C-alpha cells in the first residue's frame, strides 16, 4: 500500500502529535494547516505526493451559550469542518489509484454526546461521525475505509476539560495518535465505519445504550 499520508489540520489540537507518530511509523507525511480553503491547498500538493491515507482534524470552537451564538458563526464553523471533510474524501477518491486500498480518518469530539454551551462543537462532532458511517458504506466498493476517532471535548472552555476520567488522567496526544494510526494501518482493512472513543474511561458511564 502507498505509504503517503496527508494530515489536514496540523495546527488543530492533536494534529502535530498525529504527524509525529505517523512519521515515526515510517509514513511520508504531508500537512495542511486547516480545512479552510482546502480545495486550493490540495491543488498545491507536490505532483508526486498522492496519498492513499488522509486524516482530518477540525479546529475547536469555543463554548458559547446558544443565546449568544450568532447564526452566521454556527453556519460558518460547521460548514468549514464538514465541507472540509467532504473535500478531503473527494480528493482521496478521485486522485488516488482507482480501486486501491485507501483510508480516511475523521477526528470528532466528546461534544457528539452533547455538552452545555457546545452547540457548534456538537453539530461538528455529530456531523463528522455521521459522515464516517455514511461514507464507510458508500465508499467501501471503491476500496476506501472511513472511521472516526472521538478525542477530547472538542470545544475550548468546556468544564469537561477539568473533569478527570477514572484513570486519573486525560489521554495524551500520543495515545490519540495511536488510535489514528490503528485505523490507517494496512492490517485494519476490515475495520470500517467505526467510532473509537479515546477518553481515558470518562465517557462509557454516560454514553447512551
């Protein structure tokens, strides 16, 4: 399998740690700072860099009460994250060798379960998980697996940042990068449409059954 990986969102939380881990694993890693203007950034990739693996790491919105949230900010931030993921998926599908084994990993956040003051983060997190599951079914015939890693509250200023999980410590960037690396591994071809929580054990007691 092609050993080139593109990480979109290298300036977002966990982005740098993911790049570091993948390079240590022997991948040739390229990076793009964020999902804004992604179409243009993809057009500037080196001609010989045609990754068969992509990771999308959205930036984190801040806690904002719904009474203070401007609709244009909600639309803009959500649009940037979800359209960015779609742009990445389309690039992976169209540029790489047709029928080859390819991997797409989307980073989501704990706001997918609902956090107070996290309207935008919840919309983004839920949207990314939904896209991973939908695309897993749609793109499987093309040889593409799509999975999601739920890592961190996904919203700056959340009280969850200070809440310790049962292990007594929040997951490190290295541990989150390890989950991403698992989904990207060539031996993970049978894992598709799955969502992995990296939370130190904080979320199982409150996840819906």
